[in-house]
């Protein structure tokens, strides 16, 4: 199976080379790698250019943000399996091979996902993402637990549910997981982590975390969900817990 990986980027010159190498140095032989840069001005383009001969396609031009860049990349994808890896995250060695093996072992699955570490600016492991098995009903209740960096799904189902909703800034992955889970199972593969999820001062997870749950509620309402659903209660609990969660993540980054 051909695996297409798309990396959206914008002004991540200090991280993107590690991202690129983590894809190109995978042991899986059939990877189509696409990078969509939003017109970076910090040297990101020059890093990408050094690897251009090994890329299936790349571009550096103004876009409408991360979601638009991901959609632009997948519009050119020829793979049987799709994934995106942000320009500050990394795949671990063997991640793509493990994902393909899991998809072959679970022909019923829309998507497989593994574990992911939290890593800091220097790439040091500082924690573990709380990945767990979920499904359509649990996703609708706000039980997500899918590390986007370690998620791989079938292109045939992407063609049924994609592209990503460009109006989402944060929860476009949650929206996609819900759409995929409505069609087929999502399979969690616990064990050796597949990816590193980088936390740093400029990361969206720290800088704009409060935008995630309101967007998740938009998905809930779009699907006819009511005001007394569990995900709504979780949203209000998250508002209360938000300052503590952000403080805890900043402590991780600073550790």
C-alpha cells in the first residue's frame, strides 16, 4: 500500500527538518511525502528545498491556514493510506510500517492509531499522550483520546467524508474522526509509540487550546446533538479545568 503523508507548515524552521527526516527515514518503502508551506519567511522554505528531490510535491505560498494546507496536500495524494504530520511533530522509526501492518490486520478498520509521546523543543520525551480505544458513540460524548500524529486512515473512506472543514482552526481532526467512525471502526494499537507530539511555547496546543472544545460542540450540534449531552457537560468542566491543564502543560514544556 502506498502511504501519503502531508505536512502543513508555517514558520517552523527550527523544527521542520526533524519532521522531514522522520518521514523520509522510515523503513517503509512506499511513502509519498507532500509538504504544503504557507509562505514562511523564517527559513522554512530553504529547509524544504534541500529535501525537494525526495518529495512527491511541495509548495510555499500563502494559504488560509493549517486546515487549508492539509486539504491542499490531500487533493494531490495518490496513496491508499493517508496521514498528516505537523511541522513540529515527528514520526518514530517504524511508525509507518506498524500502521500498515495494523491496517492489514484489521481490514474492517477505517483508521488505526498508536501511542504518542509528548516531546519538548529539544526532542526530549516529557510525557505520554493519553491514547485509548474510542468509537463513534464515545467520540460523540467527547471521549477522543486519539493522537493525531499517530493516526493513519484509508484513502477510500477519506474520499467519502473529506475534505477537512476549513472553518475549523483546532478540531478539524476530531471532526474527521467522527466522520470516519460513523462508517467503520477506529482501532487503537497500544504499545511502542509511533510519534512525538511536540509541546513548545508557540504550539497551538498551548497558545489556543481554548478554541478546541467550542469547535467540538459545533460538530455535536451539526449532528443534531442536544444541550444536555455528555459532551456539553465536559465542555463546561473543561472551562473550569482549563487554567490548570494549561499550567500543567507549560510546566511540562519548561521541565
